[in-house]
C-alpha cells in the first residue's frame, strides 16, 4: 500500500509546474478527496444512497478531524489483478472506500460489434477468464434468441455439464486465493491442485485449459470425447474427501472464523438495492439463483439445492462457495448418468459449418465452410437479453441486431462489475486489516469489470 498526500488531488491533465508524477497519473473524477474537502454531496453519493443517510450525516467528519487517504492497489497482491481502492482512514478504521477501475481497458463490448456471431465467442470467453464457458454460453443464448433456434437435447446437456465443471474450477480458484489472502498458504496449494485437475478434464473435452471457444451458436464445437464419463467420474470421486479436509483446515479453524465471522456484513435490502447477485446476495439469506428461479438449459430437470447464508458476512460467502462445489458435483453426476444421445449441434446449414471430413470431398461443402467463416451468418433484426448464473452472480448479454452478420450493439451485465458496488458498504466502519478479507470474499475478476 502506498500513502498519498492529504491535499486535494490535482485534476487529470493539469500537471504541476514540475510535472509531478502524481498529477500525471490522476484519475480525475474517480479520485477520492478527504471528506472535509469533499463535502456532503460526494460522501452521500458514495455511502448514503443505500444507507439512506442525510447529506448532513454523510458530511460529518471524525471527532479528531484528521483522516488519511491511502491507495490499496492496483499493484497489490490481494486486489485480484488491477483493482485500485482508495481508502479514507481514521486511524485503522475505514471511513470511505472508492473503487478505481479501468486499468485493463480491453473494450470487449465495442470489439464485439466488429466480429461476426461466429467469432463473438473468441472475444467474450476472455472476459471472466476464471469462468470462460459461462461467457460463451450467455453470448450464444442471446444470439439464439434472435435466430429463434431450439437446440438438440444433447447440446443443452453438454453446455450444462461444461458450465458446472467450470463452476468447480472457478470456486476452487476462489478457495485457493481466499486462503492465500488470509494467510493459509496450504489452501493455495490444495485449491490450485483441484483447479488444475478440473482444467485437465476441460482440456480433454475442448482442447484448451482456458478461453475455450467451445460453446457455439447452435450447439457446441465438438461432441464429448470417448472416455469422458470415466475421466470426469474419476475427478469427482476425489473431491468429497478433499472438501472435508478443507472443513478441518479452514471452516473449523478458530483463527479462520475470527478473521471472517461478522466481517464485511451486508443486509439483503442493501444487496438488492446495489444489484448484487450470486454468493453475495445469497449470503444475506435471500435465496436467488437463476438456475432455479429462471431456469435455462436443463437445470429444471436436475436436482440440486440453492445454498444460502444468514449473516451476510465474509464467512457466509466463503461457506456458500465451498458448498456450491458439492451441489455442482451432484449436477455433474446426473449429467454423466442422463446425458442424452443425438447431435451436439443443430444440423442447420445457416449457422452450422459442414463436418470437416466433408470439406475434402465436396466443393459445395468447401464453399459453405469458407463463406460461413469469412462472412458469418445474418441474424434477424431485433434485440435480446439472456442471463445465466455464473460463479459470481447474474451474467447477462444484451444484443441488438440490425440484420447483418455482426451485432449492432453488445452489452454485458458483468456480475463482478456490479458486485464491486458493495465494497464501500462492506468496508465502512471496519478495520484496514479486514480489507483484504472483504475484497477476497467479493471474488472480483477484473477482466470482466474492465471489459
């Protein structure tokens, strides 16, 4: 962490007489200024909208009138990439928090408007790089709404299987980094081990560990390979005993509970007002899961439970993700037992390229392959929104089509981006020492935030 001056930050683009580096790196309106200078309006905007404070209450300074503003990140080991937090402190107590984002500046939504619907998944899969299958799926579901396509049952179940396997690897990544953030270095090794084994199963199906480009409009890129049941079952068989080890290592550990219980609390009303979803919302006791409440794919045909908390604190958010792994294992076993036979993609020449073997045999197949990969396929005019339950909450894709082969407009409702709004409320009144635990419990992926 690096401390900044207590003076008002200079506006961006107005370097001082000696071109002070602080002036040149100012984020302008995103910067935080001390509350004595900011006044009630800015403070109210940051902390009062959900807490229903008056402007006078929001403007009240600490008793001693002396506060410090520090930067936490973006080059911080526990801010999950390139997240920068500006904290106003009264001693060790956090008074205000401001998230400063934009350091990745990938521009994926604008890029999506220059790519055909066949190329779109190569772009969206890189947003939440810990859960790429979900990004691909939600993009394809929005495009399929516009096209009016109904997928074969096998394609639907393959997508659900891939999503739940990806949820496992994402939650294991959380357990690993959450353990490391709180000093449990052993958990980093164990969580990473489980994630790597899951990624090997994904790689055996898609050919890649991450950024798979496996889910395509009309189905999937390929069928499940021979022996996938045995490979996946072998992986799942190892997990229950290891989850029990984590319960001993962390859940039942007094120091772990001291660091998480009662830290970073939020109520259901606050979470709903801020648009938070996923484990953050469910930690408050509000049982909202799109897989159950707005079913998609084949989630209405499988048996699983929605895991909720009680207190809305860091411990609840940790325990929810740990137990969601058990529910994903339950869904995956049902996928193994009930995977339907049939096609893994639509046999519709409009959206489906010909089988690769046909390209060597037929000139028409070669022309078809060439045109669909160079020009893409046209999508009827209109707009569509699809939403799914990613490991971090509601992941949505809004597409506007002008009838061409490329989206006229694409917007992603990224759960990490929306969930960052809860940080000021989770951290307000807490200790600086708890900041890392709170950030980790939100589990933000900055590739999705700065898309």
